[in-house]
C-alpha cells in the first residue's frame, strides 16, 4: 500500500524517508516530460496527501507542454505515508496537517458521528480519527518538509535554489495556510484548496490577527457546492475560507482566489490546476 502508485506513473520515482520524529513517509518525485537534470534545475512543488493526491495531480505535470497555456517547469514531490501508516493515512494526516492547538469544531464531531450511524466508519475508526486531532503537530511536519525532505530532494534532483511551491487540499489546505501565515521561507507560492478551517475559533484566525507582510503568493480556492449544500461541516469550510480571503484582501496580502463548481470530494484536481494556472503560468 505504501508504494501504491509506484511504477504506475511515468517519470516518477518513489522512496521512503523516516523523519527525525520517527514517522515513515512515502515520497513520489515526478519530473517533467523529457527532463534532463544535467541541463535543467527546476523548482519543486510539494503536494500533500500523496497517498490520495498523487494519482490526480502528478499527471498534470504535462501542462508544462500545453501550447495553449503553458506552466513553468517544476518537479512535483508528493508527500504521503509509508508502512503501517499508509493503511491509515486518512486519519494519520490529522496529526501532521492540523496546526497545534486547533479546536475540533462541533460540526466535525457531528460529521464523524453521522459516519458511524450510517456505517461509513466503525466506532473504533471514528475514535482513532478523533484521537489524531487531540495532539496535532503541523509545526513538526513543516520542519520535516523544509529541513529534512527538501535538502534530500535538492541534492538528489539538482533543483533550483528558489521558486518552490506548496499545495494542499482540505486539511492539506489548512496546513498550506498555516505554512504561509507562519512565514515559511522555502515556498514562493502556496495553494490552499478548500482549506479545513472548520471553526470560527481556528488557529488560522489567531495567526491572521498578528499577520505581517508576506512575500510569498497565496492562491485560495473553495467549492460552491460546499457553500450551497446541506452538510454543515462543508458549509463552514466555504464560509470560513471566504472570511480568510476577505481579511487577507483587507490586509493587502498577495492573495488570489477562485470559486470552483465542485464538491469537497471532487475539488482536489481542479483546485491544483487552478493553483498551477494562477501561480505558475509561464
């Protein structure tokens, strides 16, 4: 399971890396079509939730050869989980992608309980999912990306010294917002798709209260069918994303946005494509 997509994606290498904190990560590295490392040193775009996202996002690297809307060259590094954690990536991600001290929104608790009552998950699975939200460590995961993984990618793939990007969706989008607000200097562009800002007491709003100038460009997307639908937790994501956007715009931040005609489940690939078109157009 850890190497689910190994051998299925062209121009893609796979390796596993244990972090200083003892967690095993699966890493997919997708290079541009016809990439020659002896003559080209493109920047990196880090994409989160690799176990789910790599199959939807890595093929879009062909946009670098699209004659109608070309995207700047980049190497995609999709970051997921390996070993036993790969089997449970959907809950383990909570630990890594959610900011420390993030409150658990009542609407999220209700959604988990609904999942149990409808048979979508067992009580044991629900409890394990919520347990991961009680000790969240996005700060440690950000350190892993910037200080452990990136030096290896830079060494092994002869990447550019600057111009790197970060993209995440849902809780990955929450992490992307967190990284941008924290001021992580590795990333020049950040894409936050349907970010998991589930409550009005989110740590994201506390970060916004102390925001200073950021030079990295932020691109935010959310889905109209979340806002117009009937599921409270998704309605909250869309409303809170709009609030984040309004506050950033009022601050004069370098932020762009797009509303997509998608649900939360279908929005990942369109959101990533929106990020590429907006932040990495050549």
